[in-house]
C-alpha cells in the first residue's frame, strides 16, 4: 500500500494564522473540524478559499484539513487561501507561474499599528489647547 503524498503549509494575514495539510482526494475541505461551508458563511469568503483551485484547474482533486487561529473571518479566509496556494506549489512547481501573478503567494504585510504612549490611539493625539 502506497501512502498518498501530504503537503503542509502555513499562511498568514494580520493576526490570523492558518496551517493546512493537503492530500490528493475528493475535494473535501475541513476547517477547525467543521466543513468550510459551515465555518465561512458567505459565498465571498468561500470563493476566496476556492480561488487557487479554480485558477489552477485542480477543483475536487485535493482534500484539505485546516487549523486556523486568530483574527477575524476575512483575515482567516485570506490566511487559508495563502496556505493553500503555498501547498499547491509544493505539489507542482508549474502551478507557481499561474498563482504568483494573482497575488495568492504574497503575504499581505499590513498590520494594525500599535498604540503609542502619551496619546489616545495609534495616530490620534489629545486635543491641543493654545490657552
């Protein structure tokens, strides 16, 4: 009996971190133990996860198991997309040429700016009074 190859990858967006394990299979996607349709309620978020498969014509060819923590639902969805894209390139190096121009392999660097001491927020200042 030959074992099916498994590829794992990590994707990130803001504070969301997604760990993905992909095996060749029937297209089942499980996120934190739940089907992805249940975990991500809107069609927009579901399509963002399926986008790497649709662009590379590999829909229903891989089973995906995801553990995702942190962030909100949008950040988690983009982190999962990032991890799936990285994992797909490990299966086939030619896929990278398709996915790279779409921006699926690029980690979005935008993060929340930290609050500085002596002021009420990251950018906001206390009201200035001349007199």
